[in-house]
């Protein structure tokens, strides 16, 4: 097969392809592998029940044909966009209209569009990049750029909270917006670390991006107000210079592929234009399923009272269990402030995180090596090979079994070194 430069670029292999392949195969086949690697959200019974009732209501009301039988506009289902705008305005002082919102086929899809809007080659011959102010960052950004050399990222400051807990912070002394930066992006909460950037950090990034006249992209796939998988205080923000990306996936609907972009009208028009070219229109099933809970605002309460509580209980269990199992060895867990992951740092560990990943795979546990989560940070830094990401979204007994093996393997590698 002879491929264009574009074809070669996107088929040469990527971390996210391997990850999603592993995840999809494991979820669709009978395997004994303990899946503590991928980012599939939990099946939360209460949320599944509500979604099932919504689907039943759609069928009973005779709306099913309309839901599956019509294309929406390239921007998404307009009555749904209006309901979203109204709901956000009720809770926050954002002054949105439906012209500030577009749907995409998952938020990953939105990042593909938006990153390539603001980085890459420009008409005047200049090249711009996306600045990721805090490494580690989401593996799914890594291979998105149509051109190579697409990201710049900076080493974080590491704040040690106690003997076994730490937190990353943006190093604002180093992190600067230079002329070759087209946009700044952060995930809040951060995949892979569970870090939540503080309101002060967000405020500083807003000042920097406004001054440089470039957008601040906030990836709120786990954020407020839904799915609200945040265990610390974090104020949701939006203004004309912020592109806020949200998703229904971690609320419990990854299969319906619904991303939500909130931005100024110019950006929304651009997203709609590419939606039309790339996929005619975004899928409408997600919008139909959550239409009522958006109209009555209960998606916000469900997120806070069901989704957040559910993950927080799992998070505490996994954090305490792993801390106990690792005992006195030299380890740090990132303070878990949100998302679905524990981020384990093993300073001076005798083997790399890629090698540890392989060893654990042999023992039937899938995690993700931390080395995958440093897009744009090209400098050598030992820390990049000393961390693993562990997902705690699976059933508690699977998580517990996986953590037992992980701790056992780590201790035995230390003993043999
Ligand atoms: C930080 C972050 N952003 C975006 C996405 C994309 O999610 P989706 O395309 O399902 O909305 C994910 C998925 O895991 C994620 O972790």
C-alpha cells in the first residue's frame, strides 16, 4: 500500500493505538489479564439504570426513529446545545448561547481538530506548537499533530507532601509562552496523575495566554461540572479566550462518543466546519440520552452525588491498599485529586518503567508505563522512566488482586537488585 505523507504519519504506530487496542481486546475477549492500564470508566449501576430508563422513555414515546434516523447539524443537535447553554448559565456566570457550543464524536476528536487549528505550519511559513505547561500529560495528545515536533512541555516542580505522597506543580519560572506557541493546553484533572491544577495555577495560565493572545485549552474530560471526578476544590472557568473541552465518556457513556466544546463563536464555527467535512455531523444518541438530565440540571447532582462519590471511594481504597502493600520501600504516589488513576513514582528503581510494565504483563497485570506521558518533553530526565499509571476503575477485587501483584513484583525486583 502506497501512502501519502499524511497516511504514513498516522499509521506509523502510536501509544494511543496500542493502548486502545489492548483495552478493546481485553474487554471483548475472555482474558484473565487484570486490566489496570486503560482509561475505560466504571459501569456505575445507578448511572446505567438512569440511561436505560431514558432509552426506554425514548422508545415508549415513539422518538426512537427520530433519534437514530436523522443527521444533526454539523454543530450538533441545536435544541440540546440550547439546553446546555442554559444549564451552564444557571450554574456559572458564563453568558453562553448555543453559538458557543459544538458537539464532536468524543472529545479526542475535538483535540484532533483544535490542536491542528492552532499548531503546525502557517500560511506565512511560520511553525507553531502546543504548549503543555505541566508534564506528565495525557498520552492521547501525543500523536495528534499533522506535522511532527508538535508539542513543547516543561518539567514540573515536585512538592513532597509526606514520606510517600507528592504533587506536581507548574514551574512558572521556566514555563514561558514564546512566539512559536499557538495555544496552551492542560487536562484538569490530569490524566495520568490525578493532579488538579489549583485555581492560582489556572489564573496564572489565563493571564499568560490572554497577554500572548492565544487560547487556553482546558481538557475537562474528568472535570466539573460533569462528570466531576474531582476530590479537591477547583473552580470551573470559561471566558472568550478559553476553549473548554468536556465529554460524556467518564460520566459513563464512552460508547456514544460525545464530546462538548465550549468556546467563542469563531472556534465553534471552525469545529462545525471540520465536523461537516470529516463526519457530516456528530452522533446524536448521546445528546438524546442526556437531554432530560441536562434540561433539569440533574446531570450536575448525579455527577457530584453518584459519580464523584463512587470514584472517591475506589480511589481511597486503592491508595490505602497500595500504600500498605508497598510498606517501607522508597515510593511516592501522586496526591489523588481526581480522574481514575494512581500515579506511582519509584525513585532510583533498578529497572525502567517500560521494563516493569513488561514484567507485570507477564504476571497478568496491565498498567501503563509512565514514559508514554511526556509529550513535548524531549530532555533526558530519569523521572520519565520511574513512574507507572494504575487505573482503579475496575471492580474492587480485580484492583486489589492487581495491586497485590504490582507491590509483590516491585519488592522482589528491589530484593534482587
Ligand atoms: C484527559 C483526557 N482527555 C480526553 C479524553 C478523550 O475522551 P473521549 O474522546 O472519550 O471524550 C480522555 C480519554 O480517556 C482523557 O483521559
